[in-house]
């Protein structure tokens, strides 16, 4: 893939990979997002509490986060496991545990090796189905729901497929 990054090098966006487990509680089947995306951001939505004491001093405290991401463009491709699950959720109007899965955010070196991998529970909800002449589009939201864990030592990527071992 290329020479390893050195201190001070800007990290190209292609090396921050986002995966969703299309198995939704069944056999893990990690699908990498981004094929039709120009941008993907996880909005952290921090909850910040600010108080003012009787002296007029302000203090702030980060109470937590409610991260979520919106994928406005997700085109349906035949054989794509995530498309099939999103289509099923949308058509069955699935709710609750049927929308629960896991996500994994992976930072890669330029040689494809994993720098860090973080897995978290998530709720994945299609927001519409249809689209224009470019193809069937199933935009969706990802609501990160906790149990975030560093899985760097358990994760591997072979032939662009993510695997996370149990041990």
C-alpha cells in the first residue's frame, strides 16, 4: 500500500475505516462503509454541563456523549449483506433488537496494518428507501449505544475483510 507514515504526516481519510456488522446478532459479517460516500462523520454530541458559582466563576463538565452518524448515500448492490439487512429492516418496519448490531472504527497504517480498532454496540435505522436515477438508495443512521471496547489486538483485515476474534 505504501510507505509507513512518519511523525507529522497528515493521515489520509482512506485510512480511517468504518465497519458495520451486517450479521445483526447472527454470524459476524463486517461491511466497510464508504463505497459511495464522499464524507462520513461520527458526530459525538457531547453533553456539557456548565455551572456558575456565587463568585461568578464558571465550571464545565462533560457528562457524556450520544454519538451518531448519518449515511445519506448507501446504494443497494446485489450480494451486499448490509443492503439486504437494511432492505429487510425498512420493509418489515423492524424495531427494537432487530435493529441492533455492532460497529467498528479502524485506523489503518498506509501498509494496511491496524493501528487501532474500537468496537461498539449500535442501532442502525434506515431513514428512507428509493432514490433517483443513480440507483436504489437506503440512507440510514447509526446510533452508537455503548459497550465501547478496544479490540485492536483481536482485529485483523485480510483481503479487505475485517475479522474480530473472540479471544
